[in-house]
């Protein structure tokens, strides 16, 4: 039970300042909302940080709002979060040397399937 105490510590901490409070400037809040909807909650997996009630998502929302209020560019904030949490945090993954096969593989499979089907239909139609 002693080792479980740190796990419960985050849930007992007060929420971050902007976790549940919007920015006063509507234009900045709109930028923050647009960015938060494209970032994945690391605990909830299928929810954006804008939709999640997890404490970690609240902390991430607060970070986004604080940085937007400070005048930082949304793409710079996304890059910082990706650097901190990995590519998984973004719903719009970057194309890198490691990820390009994931983007090209569906196209290659589609071309192969169409070639195989066209051969199959040509053979079947001629008999």
C-alpha cells in the first residue's frame, strides 16, 4: 500500500489553472480549442484532451492555454507536446523516416489488389 500512494497523489492535487477555465480572449481560446481537439489524451486513448476529464488531460489543456496566452504558435505547442510525449499524442502524425511506410503501405496494397483482381477477371472472362 505504501508504493500505491504516489499513484493517488495526482488525483488529489488541485487542477491546473486553465484546466477547466477558458482564456479571456475569445480569439486565443478559439486557437487553443482547435489545437486541443487535435491532441490525444494519453490516458483515455480515444478522446481528445478537449473532451477528456482525466487529470492529465486537464494539465495538458492548461499548458496549451497558457502557451497560447503567451503568444506561442499552436504548431510550436504541438511540436513541444510531441517531443515530450511522442507522436502518439497527436491525431495528425508527422511523416518521418520511421512512419512513411505506414502512409505508403495502403497505396501499395491497393495497387497490388487491383492488379490481382484485373488478372483474375481477365483469366475468368476469356474461358
